[in-house]
């Protein structure tokens, strides 16, 4: 009998993979209109639970360059924590 938790985990991974690939390409912003400073993205990566990030978080859903930079910052943070 299939494990329902495992199926849920697989569906979540598929969804997150789709969302990541979609957000990373679907919203080009070559003029970088309305983009937050890199320091704001860094702070959000380091302190994701702060409510002050609402506007930055919302921006990430409509700006692929910022979303990609945020993902880079998360990866860098993960690497630093692993050392």
C-alpha cells in the first residue's frame, strides 16, 4: 500500500520544482523596475520569518531576476551554515 506521506512529499517536490522553474523565467525585468536592494534580499534570506519582508516577498513573485538572486543568496547561506 502506498505511503500517503511519501506521496504528499513527492507532490510537494513536484510543485516546488515547477514553481521554482516558473518564477525563475516567467517574469523578466530587464530594466529592474521596482527591485529591492541586494541588502534587502540578503536580510530576507537570513531572517525569512520577519514580517517586514512582505513587499520584497511579493516582488519576488513577479520579478525573475530578483527571484533568481534570492535563490542564489539562499544557496550561499546554506553553504556557509554547512561549514
